[in-house]
């Protein structure tokens, strides 16, 4: 197998070389205390497929993913599926709520901006949770059905394209949140705590990106191979290609007076229809303004736009609707 680690390497090396692998081994259900055992011995004892384990370790520790096709050969799909499911539980039940608790401790909850930051984080958490629950209830059962030898009506590409939030849109929300805290939060007291919460946000972002990347490459390719297998019960599905969600543009520029007015009304809690009525313009025009604003500022969530409006004096804090 190509990659940094092999079956005969001591398991302890995997952790001591890169502490982030601690999270990875626990998602495989492997516990610490493996002494001088090799990777293969530890996996065998824990009932984990060694090929899948090594593929995931090598994928995470080597960012040059030039050998994906070869890596896929060593994956046992049921093991991979269990790993992804455990990762979802880790994010939804443990990691994201933990960061929320830290944020609450770190920010001054009497401040309007702090409340908006928390609201922004909650929106992010809800988006990730919806995304992962969709995978738990739609993507994983579909793959389990394939593993039982039955082809479905749809392909993996069809199912993932019906996702509400794409990997890139979720990551964009987190980037916005980090930028808002860094640029706009008046770091009065609790600087150490806020720094700590921010560090966690950076780490969870990296972890989440790796997770998504693994789903988009290793996992998808494994499933595609299975979909193409002639051994499946029903006729072959349509040919598919992975969908690539559009990335946000990076246009910069000053806001026009109309755009500033739209932001002010958004921060007041008005809907697009209400904004259109106030400004005597069509709803479609409001939506165009909002798209242009988001592109210029790289802020998409309402809470983020509201924070921007407050700190840039577009609206008074008293007029903001929480
Ligand atoms: Fe996932
Ligand atoms: Fe995903």
C-alpha cells in the first residue's frame, strides 16, 4: 500500500507523529493502551479492517492525494461507513455543542454583537446537523442497500445532489463566523477564553473539511464502484458524475446606497417582500441586491449581515431585531 504508514508500523507512531490521529482512532472504535503492537495487530484485536484504517490514516496525514484510485482498492465499505457514522455522532453530539459552551463562556452575553455571534454559530450548527442527519438517513441506508446486493432507484450522485447544504456552503458559513469574530468582536475581557474558542473553531473546520473531502473522494469512489458492479440485482443505473457546487465569487467593492439600505432593512428583521415594499422595488431586485452584497462582503447569513450593519454604523443597535 502506498502512503506513510504500513501494517508493521507501531500503532503508537501514528499518534505521536500527529496528535489529530487521536480523534481518528476513536472513530474506528480503537482505544489507547496498545503498547508496542503494530497497526495490524491493534486493528485485528479491535475487529477493524486494517486496509481501511491505513487508507484513512494515510489520507489524513498526506495531503497529496495523488493515489486515490489505488487507495480505494484497500477500503472495506462497511468499515468506512461505520467510521463516517461515528464521525457524525462526534461532530453533532460532542464537538459542536462543546464549542458552543465555550463561546458562551467567552463572550459578553449582554452585548448585542455577542448574541448575534451566538445566533450565527447556532445557524451553522443547525446546518451541519441537518447535513449529517441527511447523510445518516438517506446516503448511508442507500449504501447499506447496495451492500446487501440491491440497486436503488437513484444513484449516490442523485441522493447527494438533493442535500440542502453542500460541503462548500457549510464551510463558507464557518469562515464567515471566524472572520466576524476576528474583525468585529470587541475583545474586552476573557481574551484567553475567546482565543481558545477560536482555536477550537479552526480545528473543527479542518476536521470537517477532511471529513467532507473523504466523503467526496474515497467514499464516493467506493460507492460508485459498487454501483457499477454487474452483481447488483436490478438493471444498471444512469451514468453519473459528481456534482460540484458553485463556489462563491470573490468580488470586492464598496456598497452602493441602495445596498446599504437593503442591509439596514435586513438587520431590522424585514423579509425580502417587506423590503421590496419599503423601497418600492421588485422582490427579485431585492434578491439581486442581497446576492451582490453577499458577494462583496463574503457574508451570507442574516446574523452576519446584521453584525456588519452594526459595526459599520448602518443601523443603531436598538433598531436591530434579534
Ligand atoms: Fe458526513
Ligand atoms: Fe457530507
